[in-house]
C-alpha cells in the first residue's frame, strides 16, 4: 500500500491531512477521530470489539503497521 492510499483511507474515515499536519503526524489513539476511523475502517463498533473477528483485528493491525511505515503514529 502506498502512502497516498493510507492518507486517502484515513481521509475517508475522517482523519484529514490538516489533522495530521496540526498534530505532527500523530493520531490520538483513544481520541474521537481515531475511534470513528476504526468504526469506518473495520465496519464495526470501535467501542465494543466483542463481535470482532480475527480478520477484523488483523486488518486494523496491518493498517496501523503501514501507517507507522509512513511515519504516522498513534499516541
């Protein structure tokens, strides 16, 4: 996945390039923006992962690792 793909997916989930610039490429891991993004990306409630599958967790974990590769961090 290319960096622009990551940025596009984040934007679709509500985390814009302006947000990243204002926060020095760091997303607050428990913040509303991140939690809303998780719900968008996984398609399930980010506040209640009881119904999540291993594939859901793997999908999110892989995306986070890709973010880190492009110097987008979670705090």
